[in-house]
């Protein structure tokens, strides 16, 4: 394990937050989109460089050991999605849906084709990328320094932070706090799944199911 583990964490954890702040505070136009793309590329390149170049480790496809492992990921995804759907039903009237629509429109997402394309990207790529970064890389780096139990909390906190910043532009603070608690619990469960099964594919399946529900809710807001 490379000795500058803390530096790797300080380098990679702020990237999603900085991308969101740039897009929301400086530009939602082409430069904001460029920063978004560069941030995603960085989240791939930095862990891979660290893993292969600095730590000289071997390639692993994070294989699923047992078929039942994927079933557990599926069950977690369905359960978490049900909680999100119930929360949406309970707090729908507390959310300023006009502001959400304005934000989506500002990013060109009122176009059904663009929204559907983003949905496919988020479900099949972004959720996998987040598992690659927050579970495979960040969780394991924390684990190497503070042990599994603290790593669960710290990796979930890192996962929650940029979501909280993003939701700051969508929801009132009370809803943001509740949603952030939900994201933290989700991150905690996904980190535990990775700890238990050591495969990002188990966690990715759960994450992808949740994203299906999230983008379905976004579609409902757009159509309402």
C-alpha cells in the first residue's frame, strides 16, 4: 500500500463537489459541462494510476463469488428504492417542483431524448463509477488506515457530501437534511455490501436500481 494514502483521499474526494459548485455557481453552459466531463475522467484516471502505478497491484475485475451475492444486491436495491418512493410520496408537496424544473431546463434536460440519454448514462455508467470510486477506492483506502468499521462511516460521509451540496440547489434545507441522512444510510449500506462481498458488481446492481427510481421521479416532475 502506497504510504500517501491520506493524500490520495484528499485528492479525489473533493472532485465531485468542486464540479457541482462550478456548474451551479459559475457556469451551467459549455464550460460547466466540460468540467463535469473532466471530473468524471479524473475519477477514473486517479484511482487507476494510484492502483497500478504507485501501488504496483494486479488487475482485478472485482468478481462476484456466488450468484446469491447479486440477489442480495438486488434485494437491497428494491428495499432502498421502496423507501425513496415512500419518502417522495410523503414529502412531495414540500418540494418546490418549479425550481427543480427550472434547474433541469437550465441544463437542457427538459428535452425527453436528452433526459432519457442522461438516465441511461447515470444508471449504467455513473452508478458504476461511483461504486468504483467510493467503495473500491475510497472505502479500501480508509479501511487500510482506520479499519473496517470507521471506513464504513468515513466512506459513507464522503459519498454523502457532494450529494448534499447538489441537493442544496434543489430542496429546502429541511428536506436536504432528511435526504442527506438517507444518502448517508444508503452509502453506509453500500459500503457494508462491499465489505461483505468484495465486489463492486453487487453494490452496482443495488445502486442502479435506486437510480432508476430517482430518474423516474425526475421524469414525473418534468411531466407534471
